[in-house]
């Protein structure tokens, strides 16, 4: 009798959790819009993804976007970028970002 409500509460709680940690190098990377990076040097693109559903429940869209931003910031370092900008909308927990070098 208590099992179903407890499972629901656990699933909802997990759906709100963040598992993505920003690396020290990723902390130096900014997220800007496509318009804001128009004068920056394009370094490449990165595709990041995560689980958009937990236990069959959709995660909060703002939380998913925040975590995708963190993943993009972390991966921009590999391309020696200091800025990322979304190139696509979020689709099933996946998003493409452009990586740019904006600061000298």
C-alpha cells in the first residue's frame, strides 16, 4: 500500500537531482547566444546528452537545459574554447553547441 507512493516520491526526487559537475576548466567557459558569438573564432562543435527521463518520468526542462550547458562548458575545453552557444534545440536530452574562442 505504501510502496507505490514511496516509489513515486523517490522517482520525482531523482528527476530533480543534478549529476553533472562543472570542472575547474569548464568554470571559465561562458554560455552565450548565437548573436553574441558572431565576432568570435569558431573552434568546432560538441554534442552533449543526458537522460531526459528518470524512472519513466520527464525531468524538468530547465534542469535538463542547465545540465546540458554544464556538459557543453566542460567539453569546450577540449577544443580550446572559452564560450559555447547552442546550435540546436534540446531533443530527447541531446543538444549541439558551437564552441568559440571569444577572449584573447
